[in-house]
């Protein structure tokens, strides 16, 4: 399936689910826990495969849970709606990964409505965090900063304040403001260190052992400190779990880009060659941004044998993920 087929397929699966006269319901003594387990399994699938494989069952399950909530008792309905909101939020992220920012924000807005209906007020601020991510990948520094600051001001948990500050730091880095970026990173670490365990599935990435350091490496590259960025990303990428393929693709390509920018062309080619199979497996529209930058940078060194050897695989990957 290509990216244009993803949402159509997801909608079709919802229609198919709705056929038939059975009224969906959860038994009074039934547990919502199996739906939590399904959500975690879909998140794991999203780390290892293309969004085109994850979105159809994810969208179908979101609609299924909403239907169940409509026929559940009040206490159970609130729990189901809160979980449905998490499904919708993740559908928004996967839709962005599939290359459709507009649909991504529609799903994010749906997640806020569902969360509020279920009594979970955290998603309102986190939706702003997600908007900041969309603006970041659009290379809109000012909007990224403003939306991330608004998210931090409206957040009711340190966990969300921390992620908002991380994206604010990325916005400042994109704008070339080193001091503001470093201050935002310090603030992010302060909030994330103070964060308490939260009920339900966690918001934000669960694969980064030190998200502040990883994002610091990202920021250093945008601030023109490519060698320092490469050193940080070397350490942090190696610490990623083997199964976290989407994160390995995202930060692995940014790592290669940092080394290439620092003039370490052969090393960058070796890192890229290792990362390309992972990039192709997860098919990420956001990773494609850095892959294009990397391709353009390496093209300036087309006489280097390592670049010539890498070019066929790099071109094929660009076409596959476009």
C-alpha cells in the first residue's frame, strides 16, 4: 500500500467493522485491560513496520472502542473513552508518519475530544505538543516555539511540560538561538526528572533512555555544531533498543547527517548504509526530510568512492519513501 491508500484502507476497515446488526458492548464484569494490551502491541508494531500496516487496525480499533463506550456504564465508559483518546492520538502520529499533516491534526483533535469526554484533561496540552512537532517538520521555527510554549503553559503534568520544552528547544535551534535552545533543554530535564508515573499508556516516546540528550544532539546539528551533534548522537543512538526501528531510523539518519556536515563523509556513508534498511522498513515521511538533506550533502562529494558505492541504495530509498 502507498501512503495515499492508508486512510482509505483505514476507513474501509471501519465500515467493514460496522456492518451487521450486533450492538457492541462490554460485559458488566468485563475488563478494559485487553484493549490496553492491544494498544501496546500496535505501538510496538508502529516501531517496526510501515504506517500503512498499522493505521487500518489502529483506526478500526479506535472506532470500535468509541462504539463500546457509547453502550457501557458510566464508569466503564469513561475508562474506554480515555483509552480511545490514546488510540486516536497515536493514529495522528502514524498519519503524520504517512505524510498527511492535515489528517494527523484531525486525529489529534479527535483525541482531545475523546479524552475530555472520558475525564482526562492531559490531552489538550499534549495536542499542542503534537502541533509543535508538525510545525517543526515544516521548518517553521517561530510557530514551533510559540505552540510548544503554549503547550508547556497549559500542561497539567511535568511529563507533558518536559516534552513541550524539548520541542521548544528544537524550535530555538531551528531559529539559530543557541542560548534559548540550551535553556529549554535544561527546563525539559527539570520537568522530566520531576515527572510522576501516570495512569494509562505513556505519552511521548518510550524508547529514548535519555530524551533530553538525544534532542540535544538534534539541536546541536541545527545550531551548526555538527561535530558535537555527532558525538552526542553516536552515544544515544547506540543506546536505543534494537526493536525500536522507527527511532533508530529517525536518529540514525540525523546522526549520519551530522557526521557528513562535519566533513566525515566516509563515516557518514557507513552509518547511512546501516540505517537505510531500517528507513525502508518503517517508511517515515518525517525521516525522509533528513534523508533528502543527507542525499543533497553527499552529492557534493560525488567523487568520493564511499559516496559512489552508497548512491544506488540511497536513491532507491528516496524513491521508495517519497
